[in-house]
């Protein structure tokens, strides 16, 4: 059931792109020198496009679970290879502040694709290719490969 929900959420950006592309047909160009906001399965975020191929940002997310609620926040760097559909590589760190228990730090790298519907609106999807979770309790330190995915939409301000 969890995989089905993730699959359905992953289809939303694809449906958005297919629906809006004919309406907003123009060349796909990554933003440059613009501030942007984003929303997705990883939470809310803000970023700045230093160039069309390099973005610096930060996210904050809340994960509601059966037992507890976690707050995640952390910076990231996104590298884009420019094209019609932009392959991207992201690296970052997340600080998890659980309701109960010790805080944890995740260091991660992700690969994905981003499509800019206009020069200001992009949709993206990526999958973690590496995640290292450090915790004060050595028994809960983990390393994961291809552990989770993220999808979302971002908007840049001129």
C-alpha cells in the first residue's frame, strides 16, 4: 500500500507536465539568479539559483507517524545538466528532531530529473542513491542505498 501511494504521488508531477506543456509551450530554461520556493514529498523549501546549473537551498519537513512526529530540516546543493529535461544531482544533510528520542543527522545524495514548464516553474522527481544516518546511539546508525524518492514542484521569482 505504501509503494502504491508513492507511485501515485510520483505520477502527479508527470500529469502536471503533460497537462500544462501544450498550454505554456516555450523552451525549457533553468532559472538563473532567482529566488525560488518548492513543495514536495520531502517538505517545503527555499532555494537560490546561482546559475542555471547550480542551486543552493534548504528544506523543512514534518513526518507524521503512528508513534511520533519528526521534524526534518537541512541544506542542499543541486547540480543541473541543462537540456529539455534536466538531469540533476543533489547532495545535502538533514537534521531530524524526533518528538521522542535522540536527534539524527542524515547525509545524502540523490539523482533525478527536472522539467521546467516555464522559466519560473519546474517539476522534479529524484531518488536517494546514498543516505548515511548518524545517531548518538551507535546501534541506530544506518547506511542506505536507493532508500527513498521525492517528487515536487518549484517556482522561481523574477
